[in-house]
């Protein structure tokens, strides 16, 4: 039996798409430049709350940090036995 939290919530995906769609290209690539006023504008434009925008930016920062910690050395060929990279 699968827990409710494990299921993909289509409404959540729609909210995330709306938030990202309300960002300028600069905001979408440089999340550090998003101050309080910009967060309010993004929330208004996406029909969400500032809290939801903050949560998305926080999750993005956590994922970015995790991938940075993994480092490029784990992605080199041969680092993961049995896994083939496309084109190899």
C-alpha cells in the first residue's frame, strides 16, 4: 500500500509550473537575485502564496547543494559499475 505523500500530486506540479512560468528568465536561472518584492510579484503572477514560492526556492537550493556535494567525479564513466552512459 502506497502512502499519499508518495503519490505525485498533479495540483502541486501545476503550482510549480505556474511559479516558474511567472519568473523572468533571470529569476529562473539566478535564484539568489529573488528578493522579497520579486517573490511577491511571482506569487501574484502564479496565483500562489509567497510561502509556496519560498518553499520551491528552498527545495531548489537543497537539491542544488546535494548535486554539488555529489560532485562530478561520481558521474565519470566507470564510477558506477553496470551503468552505461548514452553513446558509450
